[in-house]
C-alpha cells in the first residue's frame, strides 16, 4: 500500500508538534524551523514522498544523501563532585559542608549521545510509526506508560497532529498510580507493602534489536487488526529505520567506546532523539512486562520506558534478613522466578534480554508496615498531587521568595531543629524551574521593572557544576530576562556561562571538545528562543551570530505561553510578542495556521477576533474565529451556539 502525499503532510505536522512540545532539543527545533522556512519546503516533502514509495527506499540516492548528513550531539549526564558527597560516610575528623560549586575545571563523568540528522530522516521515522510502528504500540499493556502513541494513530483515517501522549501526564500516571495502590494496601487491606524501583543501565545503548523479530511482530499486529479481512501490504519502512540506526552507531562508535565501557558489537542500540526509537524501546521490554505480571503478580506494575515500579504486599520486613534487604527482596521475587539471572558483581541481567542489566546500587526498596505510621507515604502522595498544578498557580506569599529560598534545600539526618542534624545541601531543580516560571508570568501580567536581586541570585546559582548540570534551564533564564526587559543581566549571564563552558572537561580531549562545542551551540539557541519573543533591537541579536531569529517566529516554534496577546504569533505582526498593545491592525497568517504545531482553543480564536488587533474584513467575530479554528485544527467548531450567546448578552444589558 503506497503512502500518499497527504500522509507525508500529516507526518510533518506530527513531527512539528512532537518537536514543539519538547523542551530540551533546541538543535532539532532550529533545524526544523529552517526546513519549514526554506524556499523549497514543498519540494523537500515531495522528495520524501518519492523515496518512501520507491521499490527499495534504502538504496535511493536521496536516502543515501540523507544518511551521509547524520551527526550527533553530546549532552552532559553526570557531573563529578569535587568534594565529598553529602551522604558519604563521615570520618572521625568531623563534617564539612560547603556551598562552593566553582572549580578550575568542571569534570563531566558521563555523557549522552543524541541523534542529529536531516529532517527528512525524522519524517521517515514518523511515517514508520504511522504505518508500522503503531502495531507494536498496540501490543503493549497499560502498565507501559512512557512514549505511548495517541489513540487516533491506531485508526486508518487519522489526520491529527498528535504523535505521543503528553509525557508529563503519562509520567504522573506511572508514578502516582503506584503510590495510590500502596496506600490502598496499607489502609484498606491493612497489609504491609513494598515498593521496588528499578532502572536498566544505559538502556538505549545496550539494546540488541532483532529486525526480523520486529517485522514479524508488526505483521502479526496487522493480521490481528484486520479482523479476518485481507491484510494490506504496507511498504516496509523498517529497513530504513534499521539502516539509520546502523549508520548512526558507526558515526558515534569511536566516541562511545571512550565513554560507555563494556559495550559489545552486538549492542546495536537505538538512536536517542529519533522518535521511532521510543516505540521500539517500549516494545523491546514487552516480554519482560508479561513475565513480571505472570510470575510476580504484583498489586501494581508500571514501566516508564526503562524505569520500573513494582508494588507488592510484603508478609515480612525485608530488613530482617541476613545481608542486604534489597538483594534479598530482588532474589525472592525476580531471581527465583527466573525473570533476572543470579547477580554478578551486584549486577542483575534480564534473563530474556541478554546484555541488559539492573544495578543494585540504583535499586530503591521502600517498605511500609501497616501497624506503623504511614504519614511519610501520605506526605509524599500529597506533594505529588500539589506538584501537578504548581506551574499553573502563583501564590502571592511565594512570589517574593529569593532564589536561595527555592533553589536549595537543606538535607537533614534526624531532627530538623538541630544544627548538627544538617548533613548537606542539594539543588532543587523543580523548585528553581517553578520559581522562574512564576517570576516570568508575573512580569507578563504586571509589567514591573526587573529586580536586580533575582538576576544576582541566578548568577550565584549557575556557578561551577550547576551551570552545566542545569544547562536545560538556560533558555528559561534568558526568557525571564527578556520578558522582564533586563538586557544588562542577560549579557552578564551570557558572559558568565561562556566562561563556565570553557572549564568543561571529560576523560578524553576529543569528547571534551565536542561537548564544549555542543554546549556553546545550546547556549546560542537558548538566547535565540528568548530573542524570538522580543523586539529585534532588544539586545540579544548581537549575542547570537549566524542565527536567523525570524525562522523560529515564522515556523511558530517559539514558546506560545509567553505571547502576551493570544494568537498574536499567528499573524503577520513583526513587533515584540510580549507587547501589551498593537498600534495598527494586522493580517492573520494562513500558513502559520495551517502548520500550527499545537491545538488552538476556540476561546483563543475569539480573544484574537475581539481584540481589535486584526482585520476581520466583513465577517463577524464569531465567523472569523470559527474559520481560523477550522484552518488550524482541521475540524469545524462544535458545541458553540453564537445566537444563544448573543441573547444572553442582550438579557444582561
């Protein structure tokens, strides 16, 4: 069955939506923006259409040309502490605690590699999901929560922009369901409960994918989906995905040998950052999921890609055994059942997936006795529930908190009222991100002048290892400076980060140079994302050599929640998107609507229509809003009665 051009267009919209909601890969965002704004955009999509419909796509000259452009980016994963870890054993010489994170060199212990390639290859990955990968996802149970496909993809007439379910909602579901189940066992069943958290070591790098087995599973899924009808012979894009992965692995081979010890040639891995990898990584552990459910029969089992959570009633306290309670518990429920092999050097290998290991040092076992207080579990659950809406709330009593109040937390051992109970300090990524979001939104709402103490607090926090460990927050800091109209602080922060990047070191000089270059590019893109919201002469442009800010705006790959007037970024307005007033009416940009990376709510359309900022022509506000809603979302507005709304207004008058 051939892929038609409309399906290629849908695949592009799905890819764009996927990139739009991603918060970390700014390089892919930039590449996609340039791809869409290129003069030959339609011709490029037509070339993809021709390649995927050719007799042998993997031998097509254009496909070979795309493969030659495959590259990678290096991202820091773990920064080495220069002083003793806060939770390390205390010596007889006393306890030393410091807030100093700056050093002459910032040593990066572990790195991750991300796929970097032409947009055409990303499009082929999306088309594979639409045509074949969805049958793998359909075979997974509800216990698999991470990187699940939207329901509409499992139909044959899907024309939406959705690809994966919202990751934060799926993560919350995976985590919170397990906690609620544990509480139910304790309170309602009055039974002891154990919660076991597992993590697979370097999962994406150690997968040994059998392409034939994947193809057989897809074929079986097609047969089951056909309900006895003739099974359509889809064009096989699986070979393309396999070829992309093999070429990518060869490109990173020399680097990965230096940074990931113990990898074998048969550990083909999956490219992190290519959307097809998420589907394949989920399916690869499908048999493991089924074995746990069959042989362990836990009260709750959930997996978020390679993070595993098991909740099970525990008849006895795991601590009342000789040796480690964690290893004893794992031996009892996972080794004796044949799910894991006997540990070697405290590493457990999955019995049905050779080469995949669980590290005992990263396994977490929590045990709760029903006869004792469950206040700790209840407090943890309440905190999880609060965090779900924290970004949407801006309590006044927290708005004036300093950076130090939220960015750090003191670690105690014993009573919090005793000074000697302090065992260290730790950075709080979540609270810092939350504080930045609050402060940024407050400036959007109030138009207050910038507070120099906030700028100073940010520079203090982003020192030494923190500057690199929290590189994913750089964009948010620059966005805060942009919206608070503080170019002086932005430039100072930029100079500071450039100095810190120069201090980065890895064990190998080649990896060091590559990591530093990638961090520098990420810094430039972080500034570009902030600049795209502001006036052209705001002050960031001189900090971003070689980057065309307009492509981010024209492709609408900016952060829409910082646009002050709803949907102003869907017009031909060229001024700052953080402005309160638009001096003259502007025209809506139909192309931006047609290629919208997100779903547009009808109330946003009505707000723009009634704002006075756009030219409605001879249409009523409702008709105009309905038209742009339909263009952007590919569906007619339903459930809104304009006449009754007018009558209500008349009655009120």
